[in-house]
């Protein structure tokens, strides 16, 4: 037996978070994995480190199921943007001036921010890869942060004056290089994935090339799907199904324009979805679909999406998911039946905590590693200090965590048994490095943006749904 730690006295959320089984048990962690969940383990330590956690609720670390980490270099920029503003400003302009070091700084800063807020696992949809060095920098940063997750090679082609990649095939070949050289084993803390170009930008033929690569490399395919409302545009889920491009190891993000038939198709193929309530509700993308998908058998997770718009705070994400879905369902019932006869609520606090943990882990294909507190899984644990004013007295721990907890209540965070945050503080040297890099890259991007109109470059008259896949920063 190697390193052994026993956490005693806490109220622990055991098993599937949706079951809400809080138990007063000790948690034994051996070599980074949960080896026992039982009472009084700390009474016979047998060379174990015994840690008093009687002040805590222990829940699974959050799993973020959709994130573009590189955008932490531009915090606060997109808060008043529609999706069209975002695509023009970030994707069409600022993406093209990010150097490899900026991808490193953004990814490291975002991942450290996720850990600080209690998220122990995330998927990085890295779609600002201008050169092979950009890809390598993103992988190096997410590995250095210590977070668990899947790093997805973004195959989107940012527009630059002198592109390094001159064909779809050259990008696919570089993705193969990254998979073989930087992800030598398939069972590491960070795993490899593919993030195809949006179907709405380059069509089904290129989508087929990119998605088949994911099958060839036996990795997660994480894609934006049915994310842009556009009159007359046919469902991407139906297009992918007809082309034979749907299978189980896929995570489709947003899906706001999907209908019942779309979700039935995804359920038939075992594909998963993720919602990002903060960006979807604020940018005019439509209501988040996690609850709708979940009701018809499609596994759903939650993500914070972009730190250029909002924080990586999963507590806020859960509350927005809960409020957004309840508002949609309740308004319909209110208008049809009135407030006293509208019936009960369909979406519960336990459901959104499930989306934020085990649902996301299943979506990433990591449910054997994380997402719930079970014997045999990695010790990815979040300790919430339950003695603060906003959590006292907690009649229902589940309700208090979802509706009242804040990131300031996150006291301790473990990833694979390793303590990455203790007593409310991350490792000082890692935080200082992340802040220093974000500041340096932020200054660079502001300076470079002056050549094409600044951080909010004016949109040309030709920009719109019909031209979103064309043009340049000129």
C-alpha cells in the first residue's frame, strides 16, 4: 500500500449525485483512488494520514463539459455580445493574433481558475490552433495545471494573412502527430479528443473527414451542434445521422435549435450533449437543452464555455440551468392553467448537480474515473465548508449546495487524491504564474487588435449568416 489518507467526519454525497445520498462516512484514499467509504475508518489509522473534515460537505469535483480555455486572455470582453458579435470579434479577429504562448497562458489561466472554483475535470475545445506550436502549447498548459480532462484538437481554421495549414488534410495530419507524440497512453489524467469545424461553416463533406479522424484515433469527438438559429437551415443532427456520422463517443454542445426528433436520434446512437446556460441565455442562442435531452434519455452535462464572457463558477451555471428551464416550463403552464394549478417542478436541484458532475463525466467518457464518489474511482473531491453564514443552517444539503453555495465556500479540492487547493487557497506559485501569463497575453492582444479596429472591431456590412464562413480580418 502506498500513500493513504482518511478524511473523517464529513457529510459525503455517495454514489450517483441524482440520488442525493448524503452519508456520514469516512473517505479512505489510497494512491489517489477511493478505497473505502465507511464509518470509523479513522479510528484505526494504520500508518494513514487522518484529516478531520467534520466542517465539510464532500461532493464529487465538478465536471465542466464545454470550455474554450484559450479565451481566458480576454476576460469580460463579450458580456454584451450576441453570438454574431462573438463569432466576428473572437473567432474571426482575435483568434488570429494569439501566439502559441498566448494559447499556453490562456489555457493555464483558465484551468487554474476552474480548479479554484471546484471543477476538477474539464474538456478543452481548443479551436485557435494556428500552428503546431499552438497545439503543443495548449497541451503543455492543461497538463501543467493538474486538472483532469480531455484536450480536443480544434480543426477550425482561424483566418490569418499567411496560414500555416494550407489544407484540411494538413490539419488532420497535425492532429495525428499530437495524438501519437503527446498522448502516448490513453489512460492519462488528460486525454486526447477532436473538435471538428462547425457543420454550418464548411459543410458535411469536411465534417465527415474530421469526424472520421476521431473514430480512427478512438477518441472523444466534441462539437458545436445545432447552435445557430438560421431560417431554413436543416438540422445538423439529421444531416450527421444520414451521413452515418453519429456514434456514442461524441459530445454535442449547445444543440439549442434541436427538436424532439433530433434528441431521439442522439439517444438512439448513444451520443451525449452539454449545455452552457450562461452564454446561451445571454448571447441569444436559446434556452439550454440539458433537461429536455435528459428527459428523453440523452446524457447531459454543463459547461462554462468561455472565460471571455463569464467565470468558471459551476454554482452559477447550475442555478442558471435550473432557473432557465423552470422559467420556460413554468411560463407555459402558468399561461395555460394559472399559478395555483400549474403543478410541480420537473427539474430538481439534484438533477442539475448530476449534470454538473456525473452527467459531464459520462459525456467525456470518464465516468469510470470521476463524476461521483464511489469506491474504485479517482479521488476527485470537492470539500465545501458548510459553516459559513450563507450555508447555516442547512436543512437540506443538496438544496443549500445548489442554491446557496459560492466559490468562496470551496475550501479544499483534490484531483486524483492530490490536494490542489487547501484552506481556500490554490498553490501560490501556480496562481502567480497564471496571472502573470494572462496579463502579458492580454496586453499583446490589445496591442495587436489596433491594426483591425481594436478589441471591438466594427462589423462590415457583408457580415451575417450567409457569410459567416468567409472573409478575413481585413
